[in-house]
C-alpha cells in the first residue's frame, strides 16, 4: 500500500516538475518580438487558412452557422447544423475539426502563453504556472473538436447522434470559453500590473 502511494506521489511530482520546466521555458524565451511574431502567425493562419477551410461547409442563411463559437449548444442545434449540410460538407467539417481547428488551438495557445509569460515575467516566482493557463483552453478545444468529429461520423453513418457525446462536446465548448475569459483576465491584469510598475519606477527617479 505504501509502495503504491509512493509511486503515485513520485509520478505527481514528476508531472509538476515537467510543467514547471515548460513554464520556465516560456518565461525565459518570451519577449516582445516573439509575442508579436506569434500574433502574426495567429492572424495569418486565421485569415489565410482557417477561414478558407471553414468555407467548405458554410451554408448561406444557415440557422446554425457554427457550433464551436457558442457557449455550449444543444442536441437540436447539432442536428440542425448537420441537417443543413450535404455529406461532402460534413466530411469537410470532420477534417476541419480534426486538422485545421486543432492546429489553430496550438497556434493560439502558444500565442497566449507567450503573451502571458511576457506580461507576468516580473512576477513569475509568485504566479508560477499561471502562464500555462491558455493550454487549458486548448485541451478543451481539442476535446470539443474530436467530439464533434465523432458526432459527424455517426450522423453520416446512420443520421443520428449520441446524446452523451453531444453533451460532452457542449460541455467542453463551455469550459473552453470559461478558460478563454480567464486568459483574457490574466492578460488584462498583467497589462495593468506592468503599467503600474512602470509608473512607480518613473516616480522613484
């Protein structure tokens, strides 16, 4: 019993240690240049690639234009989304979720981590792993994507969707946006803290 507890404790310590190394890496490497570069990659990917891939399943006047951009969605909304699209469009939607939108998660996740790391760098000893918060958003985004891909495949196969998978996708979407709001809050606090710190240093001169 003691051996099992010791093993679990060692594994937990190893995971925390790995996270701290990743966190420290971003604190060390994040500069204004890397933040602006990451933002440029994010903007370029969004405009040049993601938006184009999204047009493959776009339907003019659709009652449900997108599932992943809302704070959760019902089973009826998922069925309406699929019902307005052809099999070819749903197949494109599967590829979009599994490939293009999943890659988008990596891109915006790294961008937000770089910005939070840059803004929180002077306070890194106090806030610790907080700079990795955006990766939480990415994880739930991926869970949402692959749940929606699974629902899409099921709908193509028999015209139905599993309520449990629909609930999983909706819940993951909601949590994703909660993480997004937290990330925006951290970035805002970081900006304010930097401004206040700069003003204090200026007044001390």
